[in-house]
C-alpha cells in the first residue's frame, strides 16, 4: 500500500503540467476583430455624420437673403359705395419688399455653422478612440477572468488528487495521514469552487458588456488566449516629457477649439446688432377710370426702411457681454481639459512603470520561488517527511501568484491603452487609432 501511495503522490507532481495542455476548438474573438466590429457598427458615428451634413446645409441657408415679401391690397376704397371709380385715390396695389439683415450677420451665421460642422469631424475621431479604449478594456476584462478560470480549473484536478491521497493515506493508516488533512483538502476544494463561481459571474458580466459592442452570442463569447503584442509594448522613454502645448492636437481638444471659434463668431454676431437692418420696398398701384371715362395714371412707390439701434444698454451691450463671457468660460474649460488629460496620462504612465516592476519581480523571482516551494513541500509530503497542510498552502500560494500575474498583465494593458488614448496626437506620439491597434 505504501508503494502504491508513493507512486500516486509522485504522479501529482506532473499533474499541473498535463492538465494545462487542454485546447479548445471553440472560435475565439481577437481584440482587433472586436475593435473593427465596434467601430464600424457604432451608431454614434452615423448620427454625427448626419448632424454634420445638417450643419453644412444650414450654413448655406444662413448665408442666403430672406425671401422677398409680396403684398396685394385694395387701397382707399370709399366706404359709402365701395365703387373703385368714385374716388381718384382708390387703387389696387401690389408691393414687393426685401429685407437685408444687419451688417455681416448672414456671413457670420454661415461661418458659425461651418465651425460647428467641422467640430463633428474631431468629435467622431475622439469617439472612435474612446470606442477603441472601451472595447479594449472590456476585452481585457473578459481575458483576465477567462484566463483566471482556465488556470484555476486546470489546477483543480491537482487539489482533487491531493484530497484522494490524503483520504487513501488515512484509510490505510500507514503514512501518517490525519482526518484533518481530509477536511483541509475538502475545504480548499470548496474555496476553489467559490472562487470559480465568483470568476464565472464576472466573466458573464464582461461577456454581456463586450457583446453590446460586438453583437455576438454572449453565452458563447470567448476571447483569444493571448494579449496582442502592441498592448505589451514598453512605455516610451518620453512618457513623462510633454507639456500642455503638445496635447493641443488631441481630437477632444481640437473639437473644443472648434466650439470656441464658433463662440468667437457669436461675439461678432452680437456686435452686428449695433448696425441697422435695412428694408427696400416697391409698390405699384392700379387705378380704374374716372366715372366720366377719363383715364387715371397708375401710381408707383419706392421706399427704404431701417431701424435705429440707439437704446443699446439693455440689449445689444448685454448680448455682446454674454457672448464674450461664454467664450471665456469655454477657454477655461479647455484649460481644465488639457490639465486633466495631462494628469491622467502621467498617472497612467506611473502605474505602468510600477506594474512593470511588479511583473518583472513576479516573473524573475516570486513565481519561480513559489513553484520551488510548492514542489519542495509536495516532495516532502510524498516522502512522508512533510505536512499536508503546508503542501496545500504552498500550492495555493503558487496558484494565487499565477492569477495575480494575469491580473497585473491585464491591468498594465489597460493603462497602456489609456495612455495611448490620452496622448494621441501629441508631438512625437502616434495617434491611438484602429490602425495602430492592429499593428
């Protein structure tokens, strides 16, 4: 019986290796594919294109003159008889008038619409980068839980075999196994099951959230087992070396600049209210013959009208002041936006740097040490010279270190994704776009 148990324990040492070789034939969703589907299927972009088209059409309409106005009337009818030939002043008139808006208000309104339309281009670019970042986050979250589940499930068989060894040793009463070893093994299996349940819950949530973007059957959605190499790339050496001026090419900042330019045009539009609005009119009057049959000359009138913007204190002055205040507020918002992007980029770079240190420590020292400790504890127990609880603890410590490395790798990829988005368009840095995400 002791020889049988010895062979059984020895087989456990290689169990982790063989249980981790399982391959799945199910299709996997690559990050590049998920990004492509999400970007192409984003309804916001279609909405923005239509809005830009509407603004461009409105810019053409804004520059056009108002429609001329025609008036038809019967003037100076005698109220006693309503006879059109009774009085010489009676006439049928047709008038035409044309209004000319104040100053350059038409052209300024056209330019404002064009600035707003141009802002949509930058907003779409920023939206695409945000979609790429969001989909990458969700893909990495699903990858992290998926790989953690795969790792734990591949190790569960090892813990089951440890439980069988403890139970066999206790039954044989020949290798010093105790009842508490059986209980400990059962407890650890229960904890693994609880851990798997929590991970499956997180994985289902990540599937649903990613499925919202890619439109796949979320019940079967699985991602690739490897993170794309571009998300594992090193942080640029100039990651902390950029100023506010280097961020002005970011798509969100350029969209804000377009809105500020539109606000500046609003100031000029408000100032046009100090100028008069002109109206040119012409009128033709037809007169009937006199009662004695004598012809009467038809009448023609022409005139010019304009308003007098002389009481400007509570209207024009206030309107200009409000437009100036809105532009200054937008400039302050832009300044805060630049500061926020700069701070978030530096914070992401700092997190990446520290995660690199931790990952390097795990790969070079902690993981080899925990594996060595687990193997040593298992070998000691295999030779009836070690404690079962210590062997279990060592194997759990190794498993926890491997799961932690998966989580750190995903977290680093998320921070690199965020850093690339925040520094997109900065001097010397590539734009974080679909093309770059696929390279």
